[in-house]
C-alpha cells in the first residue's frame, strides 16, 4: 500500500511510499504463544510460593515470581515494536515538481540548524567545525540555511573554532559544489583514501590542516591569543576579558559570523548564516541542561530567521548525505501529512565502531529496529540528533497555538529586518537571558520540554501526546554519522543518565503507562513505557546472576529436572526469547557476533548502570542525591583506540559500577567449576543442570572480564582494588546465603 502526495487530478508526483513488513503476522502469532508460556511460568511460581515448606524456599519462590513478572512486563511492552512494522522510501527528485503543483513556485522553505556543544575538552572543537561545514554545504539554497551553534560552556575556543569554520567555508563550499563531493565533512573527506583526487584537493587539504592546527593550539593553551585573530575579531572576545566570566556565570554572547545577506564565497555565491550563541548563565538560575540550551536557540533563531524547518544535531554528528533535507521535505511538505507532522527522525548511526561493536554502541534496536514498529502507528520517538522538525510543533497541538509573551517568537512571525540589525540583536540577547523563562510556558507547554534528563525522548513523547505524529526516514546511505564512546565507563555513565531520565518520565504525571496510553492509544503508550522502565531490568538480571549460582554452590536445586515437563517450558522461553531477538537483529543488518556482544552488554548494563540509575533516582526522590548532566567523552586516546580496535573491554578507571559486575563474574565461575567437578566425579546433576547451564552461559559472556582481571597488564585492565573488593563481596554473599539455607 502506498502513501504519498495526494493523487489529485493534476497527478502529483510520488514523494514517498510505505511498505508493510511481511513478518508482522508471524510476530503476532508468536507473541500469542509465548504469552501463554509466560502465564504458565508465573502460575508455576505462584504454586511453588503457596506450597513453600521452609522460609528459604518461600524467599526463593517469591524472588523468582517478582523477577519473572518484571521480565514478562518488559517482554510484553517490547512486542509493541513488532506488531506494526513498516518501511518507507523517499523520492526527493520529485520534490521540485510537487512544489510547483502546490504553490506555483519551486522555492524550498528556510532551514535553521541547531548544533549543540558544551565542553571542548570532551567534545573536540574540530569535530564541531566539520559538523557545521557539512550542513552549510547541503544541496540546498545557501541563503535559506542558518546554522546556530550553542556553546553551553561559554568557551573562547569554541567561538574561535566557529570563526575558523566561517573562514574555511569561503573555500570549502565552492570545492564541494564544483566537484560534487558527497562527504561534506572535511574531517571525514580527508580521512578517506580517495582513488582520484581533484586538482585543488591538495591545496584545500593544506588549508584544513592549517586551520585544525590553529584550533588545537588554542585548545591546548586554553585561550585565544592575539596572534590568532584580527582587530575586528578581537571585539568578539571582549566579554571574556571580564573577570567575572565563568562557565556557570556569564552574560549572553551572540556573534553573527556569516550573514547570508552579504557574505559570499570565493565564487561569489552567498554563504549560509552562521551564528554563535552562548546563553546567559547565573549560579542563582536553573538552566535545564540541554533542553534549556535548545529553547534558547529556538527563541534566538525566531528573532533572526524563524525558519519553518529545524534540524537538530550534536557537535560530533556530521551530515553524511547532502540531500538529507530534501528527503525530510518529502514528508514535511506532503499536504496529507504536514498539518500533523511534528518531525522526521533519521537513525543515529556511528562511524568508528569496531568490527563487532564491542559495547553495542550502535543501539540497533533503539535507533533502527524499534522505530520501524512505532512508525506503523504514530511514528518514532525523538532521539535528540538527526531530526528535522516542523517549528510549528513546538507551540501547541496541531489545532491550537499556545499564545506567547512576545509575538515575534511565534512560528508564523515574519522576520523583516536584517540579521545584524540593532533591534534584532537586542531582542535575541533578551530572549537568551537566564531569567527570561520565569513565569512563562517555555519548557512545559512550549518548546523542548523540561522534567527529564533525556529531554529528547520526553519532548517527542509530549508532542505525540498532543496529537502530533512523526515519520522514520532510514535511507540506504546514512544521513548522519557520529562518534560512539570506546570506554566502558563512558558507555555506562551515558546509560545511567538515560536510566534516570526514563524513570523521571515513568513516575511523573505524564507517565506513558497511564497518560501516554490515554493520549496515544495502548500500542504507543506501552512502547514508550518499555523505554521508561528499562532500568527495572536490573532486578531480574541481578537475581539470575547471583541466586541460582549461590544455590548451586550449596547443592540446592531450584529449577526443574531434565525429566520434568516444566523443563520444556524453560527451554522454550529461553530459546524463544533469544531466537526472536537474534532474528530481529539479523533482519536489521546485524551480525551474529554483534548480536552476541549486544546481549552481553544488556547483562552488563543491567548489573551496573541500570541498578545505579535506579538507586540515584530514588535517592533524589528522598532528597539525598542530585542529578548532573554528564557529557560523554569524545576525545580518543591512541592506546585506548588500539585496544578498542582489537575488541578488548576498556575498564581503566576505577568505578563502583564495576563491583557488582565483577562479583557476579566471580560467583558464576566458582559455581560452574564446582558443578563441573561434581559432574566429573559421577554425582547426579540432573536437578542442577539448568543452574549449571546458566552459570556457564554467564561465564562465557564474562570471558573478557576474567581476561581484564588476570591476564592483561595494559591501562584498560580492571584495577586491583576493584577485583579485591569484588572478591570479598563474593565471599560475603556466599556466607550470607548459607544462613537461610542452613549450611
């Protein structure tokens, strides 16, 4: 079935097409059978609980009943992504014809691009330069592109990098246009060994390397020396000379670095707007992290350009396809969709991921598989990067616009003044003030929404609850490519922040389980619920990582024997869950080895980041802890990068999150070896087979952990202190379990 630009008598050309996945019917049948098996398992647990004869058996039965109920809940909500899978195709080559039929004009709408950065020492500024240049060089009318860079740390070096990007754009944009370059990020382009270089490639590469050297020198020095800037540019850095200028306390800084109304490149073509924005910060005002920075960009851009289409990127997520805006417009300009379409979400795809994706940083289910299922209902969730927005969506439901305190900020306001006029700059500085949002609807009914550390997820959820829908656009050539963390600590810190943010949404008045289900229907509500309650996975994973193995060490059987009928039930549940997961992973262009690493990382996340995220969330609810927005480190160490390329887990820094993980690895190894010894001695192990299998499965997954504990001597090994602490904790758990078991 096709859904495209309406087929009017004028025969509008096809802009996009929708196809339903054939496996949907199989997914529904399998879900029905598997659900019945889950009910049987829970019934078995309930019977064992009722007929418990000792306190120990009662605790064990209760633990498994609770754990498997959580697993059943997560499995049930996960099925919402598999019930309505669809695929889409776009035809951007038909866009101009469609526009002519619609408006008797081939004009494309203006595009505002938001690029966010915070700390140049964790997010290298040269990546920001490449990202900005990649979108400035789009196959799009340059006078209609405005790039806004949000520097939420207020660093001189970030402004300097933007100034250097503006200078380099003078040469880079004509180079891309002349040679029809596809990789329009200079960093990505020069990193590849092209079979044929153009006559001017060497010259422009020297310019790029010279610019990169200057930016890195300034970063190393920590300030912009006078030798790097002209007298005119020196005025832009005037506010940093004030003694009171700090990251947490400084005035608004807005610099128009390129003006599409007057700045031209070397071939006399107008260049896009490039605007640097660092909002006002004060220690006495709450700044709402990234959502606050995005709302400032939303207001500042409204005063300057107010483009109807907005693209949101991070500083390390460069454009990999110069025609991406045209693909998004195939949906955003479709008369059948445009009145209710909030955004077009492209998948997050990462370059530099090693062959087998050791840390499962591709998040293939989240960014590629699950959106296909949500797209069959109301559309995918917003994932924070690579998203083209309809500006109108930030200002109320499709049928109602929320009135604003300043009319110029509205989506329908027309900017009729020059971008550098005094009135425009004064208003832009005003709306970027740290106290501007006080007693307004910003962040609650208007703009990017506050209330969660994962502002992207929460914003998309709220927009869809208001009646908007979205579309998932997944072309063969990735539209955007970004950097993935290559250190386990960074990966887990990122997941912990997501876990806390999800719980904030889950236990808010906008909980997807209740509010979301009422607003969007059960499938979408439960799909969002699945994401919010991810962290509770730590409960069943922790139990299955410790309790069966500790019981095995004491010779206590807790699972069915091989000869019992319920043994078949356990086998079906395990093989069915893993089999379905593997199938979806492979259909999503994954490999078996990547899937293996992915399921191992789910175990690691469950025993570390999910548990610590839940702990921090509930401590905050009690007023004991406070949240922080931790940046993922994107600076790569050469030795660390080498180990990552070899597929080695990078532990390195000591972290409390590693303690439960290593403790579980030690206990599982001990229990498996003991069970193996007993089996070799000829003891009957029929009742302990499933426990031995589970311990062996965990040991197999934990092989890189044992290697990092004992065999490795590099900086990425597990610190001895962490190993010693985990060993002591494992011994303590063994003794603790001995008490209720009577051993």
